[in-house]
C-alpha cells in the first residue's frame, strides 16, 4: 500500500525537476518570488511620529490677541498671533508673555473647532511665560512627564500655528540644553533645537517622540538677533514653565527672593588670589546698598559655600535657590571670610526687578 502511494509522488517530483531544468525561466521566476521581501517588512521599517502628534496636537491651541481700535473702544482688531498649550483640564493654558503682552482681548481656538475668550491669569516677562484660563469642558490635555530629562540629540517636534496657516508640525533634534546667552538677563536656560519655529509658533509645544511636553516654543535665533539664520530655535524647558505657571496661579504673578549681590563662580585662580584652598562656591563681587546681603553684613570677597544647609555649586544655583525663598524668610548663609568659616542669617526680600 505504501509503495503504491509513494510511486506517483516520486514520479511527480522527478517530472518537476526535469521541467525546471528544461525551462530556465521558471527557475528565475521562483527565485524572484522567494527573494522578494514581504510587504509588511517595509511597513515595519517606516518611521512615523503620527502617534506623538495625535497625542499632543489637539492640546495645542491657536492664540489671537486683539486690541481696541484707537479712538473707538467698541471695535477690536487682531494684532497678535501665537500658540498655547493646554496643560490642565481646569482650563489652564501656557503661552508666551510676548504673545499676549499688548492684548485687550485674548481669543483661543481649539483644534476641534471650538473658540473661546480667555482670561489672563498672570504673566512673567523675565521668563516670557503667560498663563491663560478658558471656561470649557472636555479639554484635550497634553501629556506631561515631570521625570522626563531632555538630552542633546533627542528627536523633537514643534507644534504650533505659524503665520496662521493652521496647526503645523516641524521636526528636528535638540541641539543644546542650558543655552542662556540669548536670554534678556543671561540667566535663563533654553532648549536649543533645529525644529523650525516661525511667527505664530511662539507659545506652542515642543514634544518628544511620545508626544510629551518638554518645552514651550519661544523664538528663533533670527527673531532674537535679526540675523538671517536657519535651524536655531529656542524653547523654555517644561519644568521651568510649569514652575512659573504654579507660582502665577498661586499669587497672580511670580514672587522671587532677592539678597542683592553680584558674584562669580569660585575657581582655582580666585582661590589663590583670596589665599584659601580651592572650594566650591561663589565669590561676592559687590553688594547693593541697603539690600538684605548688606544688612546681614556680607562683604566683598566673601565666599558663599552653603545656603540653608545645602552646598553651593555655582552662581546660577545660588540665584535659583534664593529665588525660591519667600520674602521675609530668614536663611543661613555659610561663608568663608579670610579663611574662617562663618554663618550669617539673611532675611530674604522680594526681587525689585520683577
């Protein structure tokens, strides 16, 4: 029985082999079919950020600022264009200060077609952050991850409304972090990216490939310097923007601590000039008359090594730490003066520059 079944099978295989050798074109067709990759292989190789845009895009709104027509308080004209990011289902929106600075009325247009007037909760010119609030239900909120840390080389997407064309997404990488040379006071640290940020993108979202908010788009290098440049744009880091927003919601403005010193980072050269062993800290260069530092008897050439029990790393860290203290708070400053350790209590004042 087995032999009876095997015989036709073997005859069929032998016939097929003979035909293949006799007709070479059949061999080529078979090899071509076997070597051709499956269609899904190409789909797997395709890179797309549509998921990130789908998550973040609906929460990026168009912002229109309007002013009264001169001489006629009954008429309004649109004079400003920008973007904003919905960060809370309670209606809070972060945008740039310069987008709404001169506005008599602010209008927010969502991507689902809804339009609403917005209340200006408060703003902070120093960081170029403003917080708006709209009274709307079922708001799309942009994904946020407080633990996310941006790195140079990360792929990012800038979402906004350039030139009022409608929502647009541009693509690039993070070129640098901690970029402070373009800020008004030389202290604010920006994210630098080569994703295009044009007029109308200001206040929009810079997101990672998961659609999570990592920054608020604020300017291109060309906008900041009037130079003809491409591929150099800046965003306010999310953590700073969120911190400023929290302060504005709590107080209606940003209240910063102040002690009134000008200082530089300690280094080996400064240590030799002061005749002390090299230490981490900052050297006081000058003290504003009548300031909290002056009243606490800090002096020029004092080396601040600690504040409120925390070690001082550099002058920027001191500014950040002092700014976080509420005015009226008494804080201990650990200093070195003529090689001796001292602790001076300093009563924090409100920064008069705000």
